[in-house]
């Protein structure tokens, strides 16, 4: 079916294909997850002091 001289070309295309699919999968996982932190726990309390001298 395939002659031996053409096998490295097929392996190279397979490697390129799977590496591109792997990179696409990783990018989709990294950029599609939206993280929204809750800001209610991290509010800064402003305390006003009234000094009576």
C-alpha cells in the first residue's frame, strides 16, 4: 500500500496533526474558563476617626 520511502512523510503529517489538535485543546481549556472572583470578602473597611483635641 505505502512504499517505505513515503512513511516518514506520513509520520510527520501525523505528528503535526496531533500536535496541532493538542495545542488547540489546551488553548480552548485555558481561554474558555472564565474565573470571576467574589469581591464581597475583600472589601476594605474605611474607618473615620474624629479626634477631639
